[in-house]
C-alpha cells in the first residue's frame, strides 16, 4: 500500500469478529481508517447478497476478507472468487484472506484468490485461543465441564492477537504480497491440556468430557445453536481435528520476526479479565 492509499479506509469483512475487531484496533492506532463489513454496518455487507458488495468496496484501499460462517463451508471458494472479482472491478487490488488449516474448501478459496489477479496475502490459521473465551466453548467452561467429540488429538492453538498483527502488517507494510503465512502457536496441546491451563489460571476445576458426535449434536441443539453452525462444528471435529494439523508452522515469525504467543500467556491474561469466573457471569446476566 502507498502512503496515499493509507488515507483511504480498509474494508474489514467481518470487522466485528474475533480477528476483524483486533485488526481494526491495530490499523486505527496506526492512523489507517477502517470500514467494517457486516450486515449491521453502513454500508452493509452480506456474503449472501452480492448486491451489497460494490458499495462496501467503493473508495477503499484494500480489504481483509473473512468468510462467514467459515471458509470450510461448501460454496465458500466460489464466494471468495466472486468477491475478488468485485474488488478488482472496484479498483481494490490488495486482498488479505483469513484461511484455515487442513480445510479442503479453504484451500479451494486460497487457490481462487491466487488466480483472481489480486495482490493477495493468505493467512492460514490453526484453531484460535479465543474460541475458549469468545465462542461456543465459553459457557461449558463456566459450567466446569466441556463435552466435545474429541480425543487426544493435539492442536497448535494460535492467538487472535498474533493473527491480527500479521494481517495489519500485510495491509500496511511492503513485502507481504504473494505470501502465504501459516500461523500456529509455539506448541501442541490437546483440548484437555488447554482446559487444564485455563483451570490453573482461574484456580477452578474444569474437565473435558469426551462424547460422541451424535451426543455433541444433540447437546448443541438443546442449547439453541443454529443448524448451520452445528454442521460446521461437527465437520471440524470429525475432519479437521483428525490429527492432520498436529504440526507447528513458522508463519508468525516469518511475517513479524517474533515468536507466537503461548497458550499459557493467553490463559493467564484472559483469566485476569474475569470472563471465566462464574460469579461474574451470573452478575452480568442480572444487569
């Protein structure tokens, strides 16, 4: 991006999500204006309504692209290809795509972006640390029992702050176009080991209960989780968490010249916010 282009906003598709809002914070600190791309923003952006795309792209310098609900969903690759085409027609050449490790549909989306003619950067990530504090795992952690259809598979959980740092660098610095950064944390952990880290940081008892996929599905239905998200979670646990991602990658260091954040640091700092404290959760419900 040139100095002049930095005066124009960067479109953050999914700007209120785990990574999008963190990217927004980093860009705003650097003096780069941002435009949130979501159904509730003005102008609105909706992945299911391509008539909203052109207006959201109008007058922006670049875009950070996250696909909702997940790039692993069937049809995501076609949507990313169509969005890239819309971006180029709007004069937006720089696109940074959030992708997922070990996801077939995500790989298709990556290839579609590469073939689009855009100045692309791909940020391919492991499971987020923040899924334990900002997503579907939060309520079970508060209850002290996390029931999942997962065994002793190990995952190199990556911090959303590291992802945001890489994305912000790709959007504001030279040298990142045409790069694929595979981001992981610095070590492999089972879900049970990750929960043990959270338990230690909160001085609570939190245990993992291994259940079948059908039991997990029934649990999610009972909790009112949307069908589309249930299908996604079942696919991720059955396919992506099958051991294919039991390896570390060096993307954080390649992009930023520093090591990734360890899960234990995330657990300690997040515990200090009180998000995993049941008493606080009960008080918040009553407010």
